């Protein structure tokens, strides 16, 4: 099968380029609200973050989202986005799962 064209997007925080479906779109709606646009279809200015909570926490801490969306996020919006991000897995660490038993524990 010929590979289908996969739309790629860049995470605004870690700058990783990934297939669009592996990212979450946050959109500033024409009404000025901020929404998590899971389907990636909403009208408005969008920004993408990995499905990795580290990117969400860092983007909120560094105000990367504010810059990308050209908006000042309110406390309520930040809390909502942070809650969403924290519900996501740590995808960048998935490769560690199988090697866990082999790796010697390093302590101290
Ligand atoms: Zn990222």
C-alpha cells in the first residue's frame, strides 16, 4: 500500500514534528474563548501540543500557549488545560517499559 499523506504539525512546546492526530489542538475561537479541539476542526487560531503531559505543563509554565495563540490565558483556562494535560500519559517514556527489568537500579 502506498503511504497516505499524513498532515504533520509541530508541538509549540518541544518543537517535535508529529502526525497531526498525535497532537492535541488548542484553539482560540472567534469569540475569544480557548477550547481543546480534539477533532482539529474548530474555527480560529490553533496551537498544537503533544499528547504528553510534560509539554502541557511546560507550555503553561513558559506561557508558550499565550504566545502562540496571541492571547492572555485566564487562570480558569490555565487550570482547565493543565487538568487536561495531566490526564495524558507520558508518551516520551513508553520505550522504557520493556527495558525496565534489564536496567540496573541507580540510587544515591
Ligand atoms: Zn511536545
